[in-house]
């Protein structure tokens, strides 16, 4: 079984945890490391003959179009990670539509292809922002991976489906592919990558993902280029919790990633979803995600 590997292409100073202290108008004043780090990931994927989906921030694409060309030329899928990395539930529907459209235009202008897959910054499609799914469908997005079925202080719909499923909207249907979680003790534990890949011991992550594989369920795993960069500048901003989350075990990620790539077979999301026949009972309405029958 192939699983989905996804890379959220953003710089270390663009993360949601630091946005209240780092103005977007000030991004250009910070040392950018996103190109070098993304190239490092591309080399690792080439060495292991692995292809992935790269969710590229529109701002990054606009300022560094060559890295988008390199990702595409290597056979990877390109998706949108928004333009400005704003949390969706802090935007109006029109602001979100404008941001989404700007990101899709920036990526399509570079690749010459239609962009059909999306991941929200910090998985910020929550119960408060489910209206965003209709906006995505209206803009031609067919696959979304923005709803994390966990409890978290910034994101999550804890009782959302954990497997691949369709969501009906007024503008069409979306295939939702949630990041991987492990069900234990009546609760979902996130094991799909990012900070959780750095927090859990590697053996715990591998065991959980193997359990998902044995159940016949493909999973989606995610990572950021800044997570393989322990030498990145240490920002004196954000809360102590945010800084702890951001810098935890950065020096271990590359070796853990190499082990992960040897353990499982990965492919871009567009290929993985072709393996799965989504049954009718896995078609959900937006209202059902809100808890409305």
C-alpha cells in the first residue's frame, strides 16, 4: 500500500505560532532558509526514489519561483498552502477566497498546471470555518487535507472522520484526507508528522503507522522544510510553549525521515487516493461535521 507524503513549504518565521510578533510586512527582513531546506528534502526524496505532494505557500512561490520549478521537475505534486499563511477562522469568506485565488494564480503561473489540492495553514478548517470547504470547491480544489481529527489549542475537529471521505458542498464535492491519527482509549492521538514526529519516540510513530497500514487504511504524513534545519535562527518571540514546540528535536528529524522512507512506500496524494474506493457511507455533508444531522 502506498501512503501520502506531504511537505508544507514555508519558512521558519512564517509559522502561526510566531505570527502575532512577526508581521507579514516584515517577512523580507528575515534570513530565508526555505529554498535550501526544500532542496535538502528534494535530495533525500531523490535518494530514496520517493515522490510527494508539496503544499507551497504562495508568498514563497512568488519570491522563489525556481524552487517550485525544481519541485515540479522532480515529479512531485504541487498544492496550495494559502498565500499569506493566515488562519482561516480569523478571515472572512471573502478574505479567504482572495487569499486562495492569489495562491492558486501564483502556483499555476509557475507550473502551467491547475492546482487541485489544498492544505490550510495550521489545519485551520475547524467547526468555525467549515464554510471554507465550499470556497475550495468553487475554486476547483478536489482534494483537501485541512481537517485534523484531534483536540488542539489551535485547530482540530476531534470527532471528524479519521479516514478518507467525501464532503458535499454547494459548489461540489471534496475528497478529505485527514492527517494520520491513532485511536486509543476513546481518543485520537496525532501521529501524522510535524511536531508530533519530533515529540513521539520514533518507535511509537512507526508502530502506530504500521497499525494503520495493517488495517488497510492509507495515511497522510506531513513535514515542513524548517524541521530538518537545526541551525535555523532562534527567534526570541512567541510563548514558551510555542518555542518549545517549534525547536523540539530538530536535530533528529532528518534521520527519522530517512527511516520512515525506508519503512513505508510513499507517493503524492493524487496517486494515493486512487487506491481507495470511498463507500457511500463515507460521503458527509458540511452540516454533519458541524454536529447537525
